[in-house]
């Protein structure tokens, strides 16, 4: 005879564990953006003969994006936890998604421009 499992508690437990993994994934993304910030803003201008300020500006923006990912990770984790407590589902706010798309896309285009147009 098996142990009785409360499906609702088990689903909430699985959702909380998934939320924790997602939180850590947001953090990894933030840390990656910060690593790109250091590489683009400090290392590239330090080892090449280029005008530094465009690289520093785009690198700093990647750093800010990384911090934004970490802030969003915390906000999102709290929103999902509260929704699980209420037995609801919490969608990602479309404004956050659009903001990340615009900023990330802009930084991607700026990076491509630096690669193409720098000596």
C-alpha cells in the first residue's frame, strides 16, 4: 500500500521548486550580462587600439541590464510565490518582457555596430 499524496500540496511544491530554478536562471542571465559588460567595456578597449568610450558606454549598459535581470528575478519570484499561495497563476508582466526585448535588442545592435564599424 502506497503513501497517500495530496496532489494540491505536491503541485505547489513542484511549482515552488520550478520557481526557484527560474530565479536562479534569471540570476545566471544577469551575471552573464555583467560578464559581457566587463569584457566589452574594459577588456576589449584595453587590448585593442579603438576609441574607448563607445565600448565603455555599451559595456556599462550591459552591466545595468544584468542588474535589471537580478531585480526582475526577485520581483518575479515574489509574485509567483504569492500566486501559488492563492492557488493562482502569475503571468510575466508584458511590460517587463517588452522592456527586456527593447534593451537587449538595442544592446545587441550596438554590439554589432561596434564590431562592424570599429577599426
